[in-house]
């Protein structure tokens, strides 16, 4: 739940993300860019949803062997295929290397970075391998990772299992 400075309560994580993105100028320069940013962010959401539905997390039902098989399939087959689709979308919307939409930092870039770099610690190396051939996505991750405010936040944020 986010409560704005004028007391308005906003629920739902994606609504909060979009609200803050608009507030801080991360939703593009036009309605068309905003729609493209939303499109890329929704691609990222689709990937996260697919991982959850795959059923290999420690919170999922099933034996460890079943979850291990699903996990391997996710990281070696499903995730690379889905990330290629995100890569293809970004190649249509980017005007400059390191940016998902246009040529400036947007919510889409943050969504990609969050998906690929800010994942569960135990998944990071396999995630990197899954997007190894996605040059546009790698450039976005590098761009966001090197942003001074992002680097500062990653360094100082509270430790969490999520």
C-alpha cells in the first residue's frame, strides 16, 4: 500500500509502480511512448508469472526432484525463449543502446533490470546465462546497474529474502 502526500491510498504493486514512474518522469515523452513502456513492463510481468506458474520455487508443491527438473527446464528452455521475445520488443522500441524505449531512462528499463539483475540471489547466474545472447537486454542491465542512484540503493537497501 502506498499513501500519497495528500492522503490517497494506492494498492496493487503495478499501480504503485506506474504511479511512481509517472511522478518521477519515467513514463516517456508521449502517450505512444507510455504505451510502449507499459508493453515492455508487461512482457517482464509475463516472464515473472510464467516462472511462478512453472512451480519450482521453494514455496511450490512437489518433490525436490520434480522442482529441480522444472527449474532446469525453466532456465535452459523457457526463460531464454521468453527473453528473446522481450529482446525483440525492445529492438522495436529503443532509439539508443541501453534504453528499452526511446533514448532515456524509463520504467521499462527498471522493469528489465529488476527481472534480470534483481532476482533471487540463487537464480542470478542462471538468469544471466538465459539472457547471454540478448545484447539489448544486457546493455539495459548494465546501464541501470551503473546508474549512481541505483548502485547506492542496492548497496544500502535492507536485506530481504525477496
